[in-house]
C-alpha cells in the first residue's frame, strides 16, 4: 500500500464515470495498468475543457505531459464502472501537477499525478497570472492536495 493520505472523490473538482471494458483486463483478469493511464488522460482532457478552456475564455494554452506516476491500492475487476477524479495538486512557474484518482463505490483503487509543462513560442513558457488563477480554481482539497 502506498504511503501518504488516500484521497476521497469529494476532494476533486472534476469527475467522470466510465465503464470497465472487458478489453481493459490483463491475464489475471484485473484491470490492466494501461486502462488507468487512459482514464487519467481522459481526466486531463475533461479538466482542460471544463476548467482551463472555460476559465481562459478561448485563449490557447499549449501544454505537454512531462511526467506521470500511479500508485495502485487494490485491483479492479470486470464488469462495472469507475469514477475518475482530477484536480490541481501544485502550481509551479511554468508547470502544474494534476492529481488523479480512480474510485469504485467511493473506494479509491488508484491515485496518480501528471506534470503538465507550458510551451511558449520557442520552448518553455511561464504561466500567466490568469492561467494561475484558473488553475487555483481547479485545486484539489483535503490532505492529498499537495
């Protein structure tokens, strides 16, 4: 079991529900790690469209995924559905860290984070004050927030 606090679904500002597909299973009939990566990617996309694009009023923010990590708590099995939750854990100068968690029946089965880096015209770029304020509005609450 990973160390540190375990998030709750209420800690996150963005949620989506998805079915566990039979094709998500590995040879042991558990949900394969690639499904979690795909779910986190969809969580980032929901965060981008629901929080960033809405808050930036159409302004473009070019981002690249720089790092991703996942802690697994307990296996998931087919059939069923999960809630994937996403929110901001940390805001840096030119990057921010999104936290993700996968829940089934309010039990956290995995948590992870993705570091997103802003791209400027010729490489890295600093987050603007507007971008920072929008990110603050999408922060995770609770003990796993930072």
